[in-house]
C-alpha cells in the first residue's frame, strides 16, 4: 500500500485513512487482489483483534494529520486468522450463484 499512497501524493491527491491490501498467495508468490479503503469483513476480523492502540485515537490522528507521531501498535504475542470460503476459480473467472458448504 505504501507505493499506492506515495503515488497518490505525487499526483496531488494525498490519501488519509485506511488502505488495506487484499493479497492472495500463489505458486509464483503473493499478488494484490484489491485495495479496500474501509475495515470491512474479513479484514477487520483479522486485524482489529491484534490492535493494542485505541482505534478512535488512531483515526483522530489521521484526521488531524498527526498519524506519523501516533502510529498504531499491534500485539506481537497474539494471533488471528480469518477464513474465507470462495467458489472454485476465485479470484479469476468463477461460477456464480453456487452454494458454498463446509
């Protein structure tokens, strides 16, 4: 996400807020699937439980332009996993409308 934020800033559109990179691990290495500018599920389920900082304080620091002096901290001793079930073929072309069970 750093290269995206830096690129936006260079183009005169500085970004302030949450930018989450959705990644997929493949045989050739990690690939970016998407960028989200929100904490939607499952992103929030895997990240927020590890956050030691107060989320409000971090967001207020973003709004006030002082995030660099108030960076969020995360626990190094906790672990969290979010499991997503998706149709075969995802993230490429895949059949839609099929039931996912398991």
